[in-house]
């Protein structure tokens, strides 16, 4: 197994570094934010799944095409949870859990990075898996399980870094550091799949399918528990930021340029609502214009309060707002807007509990299956001890 110290021996590591450097260029040259970078890493999951399916078919032959839909469905669930963790990292105009407008904008902004990832993983597939004959020394079960280890390590690392960056208001240096961390993690995963040039890799028997299933259940359960922990930490960070806005951001009277309730329809044809306003105000003698958006909601009482609030805040009226002293173009209503934008801490904690609960059940199920399989393999006099 190769390590980072062997990176100079693998030419296919160069495309990995180049493709993962695109987000750094996006941050420094095109103003990409945290959510844009994390969306690129979400796109990479699609690329990994695509080449994983190709590897399964290459190793197992056309008969494995019947397994591919189940393989893709499992990853689809994983990617849905992952996207739910990414979209809250930036403002949303509404549209439910997966706002189409936000997703289209992210695709438009980051498509070049997606192309780079397709090329990078494609080079590795052609050169290593096909050209170097890696497909001769693996099994279908191994290829089905292989993406999970790499993806979970990569996404656990990047999600932890992303939420940490968000709590520090995503400075450019922190975003670049996150991208560099991703390069190191991806290189590590790329090299772990290769044998070091001097290695003589002994053939090992493939684990039984039941053991693979237990491992996948355990990995998915661990990921969901991790998501719950991150959401709980995020709710604490959200409460901290709200208190910081109230206590440290100065208040100024701003003129309302426009303010309206915007409706958005998601793919399930459910309507959510969000208030979007533009304010004009002075900071240290400099006139500024800033936009403000609430969280999207479907709650009828909150929507009714939104419409009443907008009716009272027509163009030309005055509304007190908070502005960020380190970036005066960034504004918030803070506690002044709680009637139209209630804190999301309770909802976030509920979601955290749901993720952690489901993950814990999967971990318990995986542990029970593993112990039960072990007990079945032991002699009767030792099975009772193992159980």
C-alpha cells in the first residue's frame, strides 16, 4: 500500500492535485464561498460513483449490470443527506430542502471544477485500473465497498472543516486551508488504493458478503451520527453568532429600498416563503446598499407575519438594522427581525437528534449482525460466551 511519501512515484497523482486546486483558484480569483467549495466536493461523489460502477462492471462482467441500480440507490441516499448538510452553509431564497435556484447557481459556478474531477478520476481509471491491471487483483465485493471508505473519510474531514470555517465567517485564508486539506486527504485516499512500487501484495480472500454489509451499515451509521454531531455543533454556533450580532454589531437606521415576500416552489410542488429586502444606510459617512434575506418557511403564522411586516416596510420607510463592523456591507435584523425570521436552533437540534438516532440504530444493527455471525461460526460451547 502506497503512502504520501510515495507520491512522486505515481504520475496519476498530478491530475488529482490539479483538479483539487480548482477550488483554490475559484476562491482567490472568482470569489467562491464556502458553499461553492463544498458543492464541488459533493459533485466529486457523483464522479466517484460513476467510475465505481464502471469498475464493478469491468471486474464482474455484464451480469453485474443487474446490481448497479441498488448500488446507485444506496449512494443516492448518501448524497441526499450530504447535500442537506451543504445547502445551509449559505443563504437560501426558499424552495424547501433542495432549492432549485440555489442548486442551478452552484452548478453554473462550479461546472469547471466538475469537469476537472471527471478528467482526474478518468485518468486514474484508464491508467491504473485498466492499464496497470488492477482489475485482475480485486473482486466485485471489494469494488462495491471501496468508494465508501474513501468518501466517508473525505467528507467527514471536509464537513468538519466546513462548519468550523463557517463559525469563523469563512475568511479567504480558511477556505484555502480547507481546500489544501482536501488535497491531502484525496491524495491519501488515491495512494491507499495503489500498491507501492516495491510492494509484493499477497492475495487475500475476499470478505464474505455479510461482513461487507455489516461494514457498510456501520460506516453509514457512523456517518449519520457524525452528521448529528455536526448539526448540534452548528446549532450552537448559530446561537453564538446570533448573540454576537446582538451584542457586537452596531445598529443604524436604514432606508428601505424594496422589501417583498418571495414565494418558491420546490420539486415536490410545495411552496415556501422568504422575505428579501434591500437597505440604504450610512457608515462613517459612506453610503452603502445591502441585501437581506430571512430563512425560508412554510409555517402559516410566520408567513402571515412576514406579509404584515412587508406591508409596513414599503420603499422609503426606516428600519433599524445591524451591520458587521469588519464588513459593513453585511447586515442583519438580528433580534429586530425575530417575528419574521425565528431562530432555527430548535429545528436544527431536532434534525441532529434524528440523524444521531438513525445512525445509532444502524450501528447497533451492524454490531448485532456481526456478533450473531461470529456466534454461528463458533463451536456450541464457545458461542454462548461470544454472545
